[in-house]
């Protein structure tokens, strides 16, 4: 099992935002992390990637916590943030080479993986450009390429569809499907529920920092007693209950 969160209490300073949150993302599984703004999605992700430390509870990746083996924990994660993080003085090529070095990848192998992705995202002729000047969608593609060239066991994608055109969304979902088929796990936070319903195996629904529902679409329908509901219907019903 790639990601295991057990009874996580956490937040900023001493104020808990997450309350005894527990869920897992298994190998070869795509899990959609769903919730309103302020529900705790970003806080959960910040705990998983190690930017925040749990007040109590545990987070394990491949059976290890961050404290037990920091290098193994961090190298197992590839992260696509909601807001691209770019360096104004680095070209696209230099950004990618920095990621290759950070993950300790073989340069030739990494570029073999990158080349078709860059061509697909129409970035192959922009390697000597500065991504800091790219559009939001192009910057997001840089983040996606940097993450998906790795052999991470857990891919964390935070609101990945923001700023992407429909072709790029299709290409991203194809990359997610390929990583899933290779046995990696994916935690995807998104408000685009139609894409989540089509491409995720199961869902974690958060409300006020608590787990409101967890499972496949059929399991969510059973939990909410809505046998023919879409993910959007379930989400709206959960919101009205809250």
C-alpha cells in the first residue's frame, strides 16, 4: 500500500484543521480528494508531502513515516502543485535538469521519458525559454512533465486541470492512467467532478477537516442512500447536509 493516513490530526500551529483523518491510497489506484474550499484538502496534501507535521496520528508511504526514513519518503513522492513553482532565472531545460538531479535520475533515461511528453504538451521547442514568462496552462505543463518523468510510487496532483486546455487535460489523464497501469498510486484533489468520476477508482470526501465519506462511487451511493447519484449529486447532498 503506497499511502496510509491513520487518525491524522494536524493544521497550522496548535490549531487543528484535520480531525482524526484516516484513508489509504493503494498501489495502482487513483483516489479523488473532494471537498469545498476550506474542507482540508490542501492541508492534507501539505501534511503528506511533509510541509506540515502531524499533531498526532501517522502518515506512511510504502510503510515508512517521514521521521523514519526522510530520503525514502520524499523520493517516493512526485507532486504537481495547484500553483506552479518556477524560478525566474532558469530556462525550461534547466528546470527539468534540476528535477532530474533532485530525484537522482539517469539523465538519458529521464530525457527519453521527457521528449514525448514535451512534444505532446507542445513544449519541445521551448527548452531554452523561461517558463516564468509562460501562460498559467504552460507553466502547469512544466510541473506535470517534471513530476511524471519520475518513477515515484505516489503522485499527488492538486487541482491539476486549472488553466489546462481540453487537449492538455486529455493528455494529463492519459499520463495518470499510464502511471496507474504501472502500479503507482495517485491522489488527485480536484473540483472538476466529472473528470474525477470518470478517472478515479475511489473518493475521499472531506468536510470541515473530517472524513465525510470514503469509497468507490457505488459505496458512496450506498453511504448516502442515493442509488443512482453521480459524484456531483453526492457532493451537493453532502454540502447541503453540512
